[in-house]
C-alpha cells in the first residue's frame, strides 16, 4: 500500500505539491493522473525518496522508502526508462541491480523472459529502441518481486502487442493482491486498466474515486434516439422539463427522459426506433473538464495556429 499524507513540496516560492493526501490500495490498479506541471512526477519521486518533502509524509507498506531494509523488494518503480548505463547490456544492468539488493540471479532470467527481452538480453541498452527501453525498465521494476509497483508512462513507445502485454501484466499483478500505481497521459488506456483514479492539478487533489463513478458523475443525461418518424416522436415526448433537439432529420437528442421511458412511449404509439442510446462521456472528456482550470500550458486552437503560420 502507498499512503500519502498532507505531502507538500516547495521549490523557493513555487509549490509543486500542496498538502496532497491519498491512499493506493492493494488489489487494484490506481491511475495517477493530472496535466503537465500537476506535481505527479514530484509526488512519485518523494514516495521513493528521490526528493525530500517540505512537509507531510509518503510511506510504502507502512514505512518510508529509506526505512526498508530491501526497498526493491517492497516497491518496484519505473520513472525514467532511459536511466540505464548505455554501455551495459540488459542482462548486466539487471544483474547489477539484483546483486546489490540481495536478489537471486535466477530472478534476472525470469524478468527478462517476462518482459520479452530474451533476444536482446546481451545487447547494450544504449542501442535499444524506446519500446525496448520501456520493457527493460519494467523488468527492473519487477526484479524484486515487489508487493507495490509504481510505473510512470509504462506504455510509452510500445507497439500494440506491448501495450496489451502491459495491460494484462498490471491487471494480473492487481489480481494477485499487489498494489499498482500507474501514471499516464493516455486516457483511453487508463480507462481500460485502472480501477481507481487519483487526479491532481497544480499539486492539489482534484478527485479520488473509481473510474466508473468518475465517468458517471461527469456523464451526460441526454438520450440519442433515431427514427423515421422524428417529428411525431418529438410531439409525443414533449412536456414539462423535457428538452428535445433535432441533430438530423431522423435523430433527436432528448434531455429530461431516460431511455427506458422514451422506448416505452415509442412502443405504445407504434413509432419504430433504430437507435436509442444514453449518451456517455469518455474518461478523456471528463478529465479535461475537471482539470481545465489546472492546466499550466494552454495550446492555441489549430485554426489559430494555422492562421499565424500563414
């Protein structure tokens, strides 16, 4: 388990992390999300002792990282895949980590196979592609067979097969009862992997909830309905508290009635429907809405940029 309590980090007059508190529970994948500059990397660095907090605390399995006798066997991390001596082979990099942490040599072979690095195990890490570097970083994170795994952008540079591998890997680790914390900018992938979300903006906690509840709370309540008798259906559905918008000649968007009620009214009056769906919002859209006031850098709209270029 990872427990962050009123964690604060200041650099001069800039507050990168501001009294942040959350818990990453075992047995699930927790997505750690936020726009650039939100304090995610600083928080993760403080969890593993790379940065000292100004105040507050971060513990792994009840202790600060530095208090663990064998930290690599408590928490495995991937923060920067390129943080490898470029002249070392993948095997030697993992072996050096194993030997300095009291991990058996056989475990090196196990994680090399797990990460699909068998064919490049004896090649220098400096020659690796971004995707292969990510696999090596994940292999290093799993070297101590830790109860807690914390990964920053683990699918960066991976091909579709690699992305699927990471998805199944993290889900499998959580199913074993381990604590999994995942930071990513890929909302679609996070929606597929994560059970819980911790969302930060400008160093502060914005949300700590399940993926389903977060999307549900941000979701739209309107219903899309398509029929060849749109005008007749509009008249049947009209009433106090009901707003109906025509998007095409055969499509209506209805606010104020749920899909079950609309379907029942249409069936009662013999109106054929060929689409009836509750409108949903994606994790990305919900995230963008929540963090809109916390984005440090705003890009110009595409049409504005194009005009400036012209």
